[in-house]
């Protein structure tokens, strides 16, 4: 039986984050099964009894397809109406560092009946993510803190400590990550998915990719356009082939500015039991003043990592709460308590082993996809400018991650997303999204050209379809998946 790692709790806790041709014979180009899959019960709590798991072997290095293989664990709930079955729907998770093994039992069951009838729902653990062949950097416990995974600068804006952390964590990944960490990348995840397609016996696959999964889906559609059926990309990343994750990290400064007014409006509403202030403007000023006070005078927070509530921990809590309006009350309660000198208990953290795995997969993805500057002066200049323009995020989105000290050279350039390929992609996007703001999503829309149509929701939060979007947007996406009918042009949903 395959053990399912629950990445949803992990992502909530952390606030998660092609020029080379595929060699001949690296994947089954037809629809026949590369080899028979052996399905068995998945291990894990709360799973639909229909869900089963199997293992697909893939090359660790696609430049050496006959060399060492690694395992990709996949899950499946078959079509609920075989007579209406169209094919397989890949549920592509966010991250990097998330998995979708439990999604056929979870969010897949929120899909309308006609969609569940049309597809086998397919989840997977990407390369490096347990229970697939796993990777870990085995870093110091303190480096697993959410405020370390996001590169918040020092209280004075200095990036010196961030560069020290980058060197320490990158060295741990080089020492403990093994050969696999050098082969974790978005392009290789896309190649793995084509191996999964072949193993399932499908000539084409459909997909629902969310957040980082939109980039994975776009890369798959670029590398294997003739293997795509109906592709939904939800909460979309900027596909900038030069910066890749650096562009996504930088997007947080605008994304938070897009979402914070909605929080401030909610937190100043009369009658709200968690009301922070009388006006939205006062909510913002009080948040900034509290963060500055906690920079100077942190409050102890036993059991947390780190065991204090300082300004950056408050900012990280704010960033995490922006993902879902349902989390606004928790942020408001934290602000109100901290203003009184009190600190609520820290939310529970996933097991250390899971966090180590998350960090290893994320490190491989973000550092192997593109080269990052190694000069601290580059980051210091950017952080100083960002702090002045976007005070809510205090320079974090322009700062150095461990990739600034990554010891491995980039194996291949990032995939450039283009308008070459079938017109079978539907983008769905919220106007106010902290992690994948509309401004970046429009870059993907532009790159795809006539291949895509975009649905923009007048809505707040990350994850649009069947989560934080609109009934109008959900209806259009469901219709496309079930029938193939797509809006003739871009749509705005109120």
C-alpha cells in the first residue's frame, strides 16, 4: 500500500514555494501501456474507498533514459459512469513541494457529477515527494520555519543574514540531497506526467493545475501539445523564462497589496466580532505599527518555530491569511491579541520529516529551473526599493532564497511558453490573489495567445475554481471540462 502525504496542511503551515529535446525512447509516444500498473489500496486517513495507488518508474535523468529510475506514485478514482468516460484528468498540485495523491478523494469529489463521470481522477506525488522516491536536505530545524522559507530581511532591511542562511541551506541540500535533487525541475515533472499518461494507456490527458501546477501544466502543454485534451489552469503564474520563481516571489508584493484592502474592509466592518479598527485605513496603519513594534520588542511564543512573535512572524501570518478570506478572523485575532501583549498558541506544524521533504523538493525546483544572482548587493538594492514601495511585505519578495548559493549549474534553460499548439486551455483567475496576482496571470495569458481563453473572477483569495472564485467562473470551468465548450473570448465574472 502507498502512504499518502497530506500536503494541504503543509502548504497552509508554510504559506507555500525548454531547449533540451526529450531523447528518443524517453517516453511512450503512443497510447499503449508502457507496462501494466499494479493498483492497490492507498494508505491514509479519510480516503474514498474507491481510491487506489500505483507506481510508475521514470528516468531520474531524461538525458540518460536507460539509466537509474525513480518511482512516481499515482492515485486514481475511476470514472463514475464508464459509458460517459472521456479519459483521465490529472490533478496537478501547487508548491513546489505539494502533492495531489489525496485529491481524487478530496477536492476531486467537489467536481460536478458530469465531470466525475467523464474522467478518471488522477493524483500524484511529484518526483522527490514522498511516497514517490523522496529527497531531503536535512537542514537545521530552525531553517524549517515559515519565516525562513520566505526570505524576510532583518528589521533594518539588511539581507546579510539571508545570504548566510542561503549558503547554509544550499550546502545542506548539496550534502544530503543526493543525485536526485539535481534532477528535480518543472520540465522533468512534466516529462514524468507524460510517462504517467503512457502508463495509464491514454493517448491524451486533461488536467486541472492549481498555482505552481499552472506552470507545470503550461510546460507540459508546451513540451507535449499533441498529448493535451482539456486543460484548466487555475491561479496562474507568470511564465517569465528568465526569472521563473524569482518572478513569482516578487509577485507577492503586488498580490498582498491587491488583497489587503479586502481584509481591511472586512476588519473594519461594524458588528464584526473580530473588528480591528473603525476604518480600512486605520486597519492598515495599525498593522504596520504593530509589525514595527514587534520588530523592536518581540513577544515570546513557546512551542513555535521560532519561539517568538516578531514583526516578520506577524507579516508571515498576514501573508498566509491572505490566501483565503476564511482565514481573515485568525489574523484579526492575532493582531488584537498582540496589541495587548498577548500571543495565541502557534498553529500546529506538520511533522519535521514532511517539512524536510517539502524543502528538498522546493529547493530543487526553484533553484534548478533558473539561475539566481549570487551577489548580495543585487538583493540589497531590490529589498531596499521594495520596502519603500510595498511596506506590507517589507522587502521579502525581492530577497535572496537558498538559490543565491546553489552549487549546481543549471542543466537546461527554462521552458518558454508560446502560442504554438492546440487551442484547448482555459485559465481561471481571481482579481485579488496574494500569491499569483492577476498582473502575473495576464503574462501567461499573453504568452499562450490564441491557445487560451481566460475567466477572471471578481473575487478574493488563492485557488479560484470550486474554492474562492465565483459561481459564474465555476460554471464555465465545469462546462469546459464536461463538454469541451469554452467561452469564445475572455470573460469577467462578477
